[in-house]
C-alpha cells in the first residue's frame, strides 16, 4: 500500500511501476518499498528536468564590482543527484527481481 506522503503523480507512477514489474503477492517486500521510493525519485527527476529545460543550468548574477558572471542553478545539481538515485534504485531492484528488471530508458519513458 502506497504511503500517504506520495502525491498524485507519484501514486500514478507507482501504479505504473507495479504493473511494469508485475507486482503480485510473491513480490519481494524490500523491492515493494524500493518501488515506492523509485516512484517518488522518478517524479522528482521529471520535475527537475522540466525546470532545467525551461530555465537552463546556469543564471547570471551581477557582482559588487558590476561584473556579470554565471552561476550553476542548484536545481541542476539536484537533477544530477536525482539521476544517480534513480540509477541506483534501478540497479538495486534489478538485483532483487532480475527477471522483471527495467532499463533506465524504460523507467524514464
């Protein structure tokens, strides 16, 4: 049963993952929890990717001397970390349920 902390998009992704991984009563309990976490991580990744696509990876600031320079957006770093989390969760699930493993491309489709 999904946790109450999951929003509507995360719940929908969770249901899609349960279908894709063919979750049934024999599905590993630890993998069930990982599917919940993966659903949340995938939605975070999608949201961050949309933000970075819209706003870019950097922004300009004006220094005290009047010089303009670029800084990396914190969302870009968060996106990088979210990608790593999704990849790690996918690898972990693949080790627990190798016959039902999905690739990163399949997860992000």
